[in-house]
C-alpha cells in the first residue's frame, strides 16, 4: 500500500493502525470521516513516528491521541 497518496482509504488505514498501536479504547476519535484530507500529511507524520518508535510510554500515547484530536474537523 502506498501511503504517500492523500486518499480516504489511506487515511482510514493509518487511523486504524494508529488505534491499534496506541491501544485506543474510544475508537470514536479515530473515525476517518472526522478528518479532512487537508490534514493527511500531519496524520502521516504521526503514523510514521508511531511506527518507527514501536512501544510508547503512556504519556507519549496520550500526547499522540491529543495531537490527533487537534487535527480533527471542528
């Protein structure tokens, strides 16, 4: 899968993967329709960082979830 293209399918894939990696209980914050494709690069950056880091501390996990909330549609 080529995640370089800003598509709804790629956005959904990354959000699903982030939800798994971050062990998000409330998946409502990870619904792809709640994010604009304009924010694709921001989400891709977060996705790449989480994938690169692997295991995250609880405070890092919370920081990533907070950042995802900040790029959601208003």
